[in-house]
């Protein structure tokens, strides 16, 4: 893949996530364990808002969906900061990301007026959980003062997006040495290779999981599979098509082959669960495709 091709077809997007600190030190449990273990460096933290049904915890779960979507619909770059986004996916990506952010903001506005009540509910649920134990825990349940205030919590929750173009050698405003130019081009070529590997993984990983399930005979341990096992392969193929930023024809061909093969079974999942012959044939066919991909792309 040429550097200019990559720079012309993709951009960088950085998601900055702000999260409230929802853990606090448990000094009593810490002192006990330090004494028992003879290690004064031992630190014990207790997590706040552990109850999944608490609206604050649901808010945090919705906020996590933003990062999940971002990670799924972009590709790795040089470091852990910005990620690679194909130009063609910009509008879909921004529309969906901002939609998820708007959902979090709306839910935030809904629950924050009752934040102190939800704190009390979390405290009570922890006390009740410990009360029912035959042997009380040495961990002390948190009290309301351990939690951030409503204002502190709200100001620490948020997401920001920043888009920047991919760097090119022409961006340098002064001449650099040939050695530095080569190092720069090598690093950008590495970006292209890593992006390609990530695209292939999006197809390979769910395909391997499905093959593993199909290779287990009906009635044996682990042979049962969920509908999502097939759906995940289809979604992986569609994602690979969207993120094939370099227009790699081999990747496109493999996506088509996998898609055609899995689509045959998408509407007849029960046959794979009930017919040993069909299941064996499907497993062999998909396993052959997976092996072909492995031969072409190695560790990917």
C-alpha cells in the first residue's frame, strides 16, 4: 500500500473520554490484609455503584458503548491515541457517535436530579448484601461521603472527538535527512500493515469461532451455538468491507467468499443444529476458507 494512497483515503480521529473515579480506599480491610500478608504496600479499593440495576451504573454502561463503537469502527494507528478512520466512513461514524453521545447526555439529564437518591440505594444494597452473609466481610461497605457529589460526577463524564489528517512527508516545512524520511515512511507503512491485519481479524476471529463450534459433533459438549455465532461472521465481513481503507483486492475477495458461504446458512441455522451431514459439510467448507486466509495472512 502506498503512503499517498493511505493518506488520501483515511484520517485520524481521537476520542477523549472523561470518567468519574468510582472507587475509594477501604482502610479497615487494607490494614487487616497488610497485617495478614506482612505487606504495607497492599492497597484495597472498593468499587462504587456495583448494582447493575442502579440508574447510575446503567448510565456508565451507556457511556461505555461510545468507546466500544469507536474501537470497533476504526483501525489502530501508531500509538494508543488517535485511530484510523476511512474517509468514506466519516459521515456514518460521526452520525452514530454523536447519536450515542446524545443518548448519554439525555440519560444524564434524566438521572442526575435523583443522583443522591441513587447513591443511597447503592449504599443500602451493599449493606444488605453483607448482612445476608454467614460470615460478614472485612470489607466495609461504602458510605455516602465516599461517592463524588452530583456536580463532581457530572463534570467528570464526557466525550470529545477530534479529527486530523494523516501526516505526509510533504507536511514538513523544511528539508529533513533521507534517513528521517525513510523512518517516517516506514512508520506510515507500518500503519497500513497494522490496519490491514486488523481488517482481516474482524473476519477471521468470528469465522474461527464458528468453525470451532461446527467441528464439534451434534450432542457433544460445546456443540450448541447461538445465532450470534453466524451473525458475528456476517457483521465481521461487513465491517471489513467498510474498513478496507487501502482497497485491498485480496481482502475484498475474501470478504465476498466468506459472506457468500455464511449467507447460505444464515436463514437455515436449525439445519446446522440438527443435520450431522450438513453440519460436517459446512464445517469443512468454512474451515477450508479459514485455512486459506491463514495461509495468505499468517498470524492475522
